[in-house]
C-alpha cells in the first residue's frame, strides 16, 4: 500500500501529537520536518523520521512531500498554508486558519485555484463524547435549542498564545475551538454574537485569559461558550496526558438532553435516561487528534472532500473577529451578510 509523504512545518508540542497519530496509519509516512531552530527539527526527525530542514522552501522543494502540516504560531498559518498550496501540496492547518477574515478568505481563494485540499485542525470534533452526541443529533433528527460549552485548560496563555502578534489571546486560542464546536453541534451558522473578555491572571504584554461568548442562531437558539486557562494542572493538561475535562458540554434539544462532563462519558436524559461510557484513556483519542489525522489521510486517499475544510476555517475566523469586536465595543455584532449554513 502506497504511503502519502507528510512534511511538518513547526516542530513544537502539537507536532509530536500529530506525529504519533500518523505513525499509527499504514497510509502515511513523515518524510520531512522543518523548524527554524535546527535542534528542534533534528530532534523531531530522530524521533519520528523524515529529513530535517530549517528552511521551508527546501521542504517544499522535496519531491517526497505531498502533504504539509502547518503547526506553527497562529500569525503564520495563513502565509505558510498559501505557500504550500501554491507549491502543489495538500495542507493540514492547525486552527485558526488565519488571524484576520481577509487573510482567511485569501487562503480560501488559493485552495479553490490550486485544486488541493486543506483541512483545519478542529480536533475536538473527534472528542469521543462530542462525536457521539453529534451523531445522535443527526440520527434522532433533533435540533439543539440551548448549548453550553466550556473550554478550560491549565495555564498556557503566558506564552506566545497570549501575545497579540503571535497567538491572539483566549478567543483565537480557545474561543475558536468553542465557536467551531458550537456550529458543528448546532448544524448551522450563527446570526449574531455578544462577548466579554477579562485579564484575570496575566499582565502586560499578555492579552485576556478569560472569555464568555453568546451566539444566537436564526430561530433564536443560543450557544453559551466560556473559555479560560485557570484550571489546575491536574484538572486538564496535555502534559500529564489527562485532557479529558478540556471540553464540557450541556445540550438541550426538544425532549432530549445530553451532558458531557468529560471525554469518557455522556449522560442522556429524556425517554430512557442512560450513561454512555467510552473506555479509551489514550490522549490521542481523547483529544481527537488520532481520529482527526486518520480522517484527513482517508479523505486524501479516497479523493473525498476533507472536513472540517477551508469554509469551516473561514467561518471560525469570521466569528472570532466578530466576538473580539463585541468584547471591545460592548455591543452585539453580526456580519454584514449572513449565510445560513445547515448540516
């Protein structure tokens, strides 16, 4: 069976998760890794394979590289994705797709003209409990009336993620995941947004570490999204391999409700109350990165469209931008033209 040649741009923490996930498939192989710090590229190559580079142009010139994983700081996602697409490579881009709607839309245009595929790294769609709930909503043909999502992590925004020029703070870092997950579960695009942010732990030069976002959809449905990095390390932490509480959710539909306290179970209410349990303790499965990468590779092998694709990435950037404006101005924000996308 032919293996797809994978190249990494960026060799930080998230790269190691994707590398481990890709090693589990027999249809992909890491053939090149690139980081501006030679020691990081060399370490990644020694651990997971591939030729180490310090210049992205050299990686893009490598004929063995068919797909590029963009795993850098947020501010470079759009530019690197564009260069990779123009070089004829398929792209997996970690969220957010871009730091501005203008740049995100430009990436979308490049995807269309290049004929290549781009998938955006919204890995929490594959959280076992969230994935199960999403499928149940479709099978039952019910629609959510009210959704509560909480993204809570141990402190991390006192690094590049909390800086204006690199990560953008809590809304681009965590809020973008929450916004995408709300759209994914609701099966539609919001109509308006309200938001508040606060800097409760950090000081200059870091941005806000806490946010509450309200999204309203076309028939009045509401999604309430809270995100912060105030959790103790043993509450939810990538480093300790216990990210199961990273996403918590309450879903209320007509005559049916579900509660996700962690990634390992879903409590069901309405009709026949029940608890659905998921036995996996594998961080790659709990984080959704394992099934996410598998789905990406399978789409490339089969020629089917990737999901979440560039349109999902653009939508998330748009609503992140609107949420930031709502928090800054203290006023409800809505796009000039709303396209109601349904599942």
